[in-house]
């Protein structure tokens, strides 16, 4: 079984590889969701990511890029994710 720290590190690595961020912060918020009906199906995370890959993209397109980078993990290792995606000019 993957530990919470290993899961957070893996999320970071996937995002770094896919989006080459100039800034990335992945926070495990799972402790705030203990007892939540879906909490057993993966962790709850907050991601702040700054990447040139978001240039010219709207909010939905940016979120899709993050979801694509985490493909196969949503609904398994990740139950919920809050995304704050910015371009370098917005950071």
C-alpha cells in the first residue's frame, strides 16, 4: 500500500514531468476529510501550480491539463483535488 507521503511525492513527479512548473505545491488535506464517505477511496489534495503550459488557456483547459497529468489516479489514489493553476505572469 502506498503511504500518504509517497502519494504526494508521486503526484508532484507526475505534474513536474507533464507541465514543467516554475512553482509547485502539493498539499495533502486528507486529514480534514476523515469520516467523509469517499475518503477511503484516495486522498484529498490541494495543488498550486505555475506553468508556462497554461499560457492562453482558460480555467477549464488548465484543469484538464492537470487531470491528464494525473490520469489513472483520479478516483483511485486521489479522491478529490483542488487546483490553483496560474501562468508565470499571473504568479
